[in-house]
C-alpha cells in the first residue's frame, strides 16, 4: 500500500464516497462488517450520511451518521503513518505533568535536537545516526522507562490518537487502509494493541508501538520545533491475514 502523505485527504474522500448517501444493504460485505461494529442494530434499510470533520487539528477525519447516531472516525494510511503532531514546547510540558524524571525528558530533547546545553553554551549538533551509534544506551533507557510505565504510555496514546492537543471531539473508531481494504479498531482495541506489545525498538525512542520523530533536524526549518508520533506497525497489520480476519 503505497500512499504518500498528500494522498491522505483523497483517501478519506474515497471512503466518504463509499459510505455517503448509501443504504446499508448496498454496501460491500467489508463495510457492512465495519458499520455493524460502529452502529449496534444497523439494518438494511438504514441510510448513511458521511462527511469530513469540520475543525482543523482534530483527531476525527470523518463523521458517519445513521439515524440519530453519530460516529467520529480517524482514517490513516501509508507505510509509517503520523498519528500526532504538536510543538515540542507543549509536548514536553505535557510529559512533565506526569512526573517523568527530568533525565528521561532531557534524553528525549537531546534525541530531538541533537545537542546538549553546557552552562550557557550548546554543544555541536549530532545527527540522528550519530546519536543512535554513540548514545544508543540512552535510547534504550528511555524505552525501558516507558515499557515499565504503561499508565503514562496510555496517556500518550490518548493524546496522540484519541483526543489530540486541542479541545475537539474524541474519535470513536480508528480505520487504517483505503476504501477497498483495511481494518477497524475501537478505542479499547487501540489501547490493547499498543500496550500489550512486548517488543522494544532500540534504535528509536518509542512509547511501546508508537515512535517519536523529530519534525526536522535542519536548524532553519519551521518544523524543527515539532514532534511527531508515528504508528509504523500498522502497515504490517495491513498484510497480516490473521489480523485482518479479526479486524478487517
């Protein structure tokens, strides 16, 4: 599945058109399964409305309505989809509210910017590869910390996938894929998949399955002070037959 970032909006529109102004009986078997999961008791004669979510910087992408019921759906695609993006300033402040040791947050900042502050001066900027090669033990230290603090990871999941940074609607369900193929996850399933993963990605700072990505490492880039949260394993799930039997 080779979606580029610019294709995300087009993909959402394709899904919207698959659902909007259709009767339930006319949908494919795949979408009937998904809507049965989203709308308890939906029947052949129910008419579906679907539209783009109106507010920017929100987690829902689509709003699906059946009768008087409304579902907020997040849609993602691509090999390494971005779940969340926000300024480093607000993200670090968010982490600090959970009493994370300053050492852990400082390692994350070093991983992001590539330098450390000595008195009033900054050391030279290290590349991402240099940090992994020379300071990989610190990445492992951060990952071990979050592995052993699932309650904090749960808050990161909630902010990154369910709620976002701003006061917008929460998502009810999460869909990965396109109009023809993909899988649907409830909130509970999102938490379960991420929190129960026993793997640790030693080369990347990770919150279980979620990975931390610097917006940019270029000094003059506007995105230098942005943090992104990715969920790369979704692409693997997309091709996993057993996974799709359960969630597809």
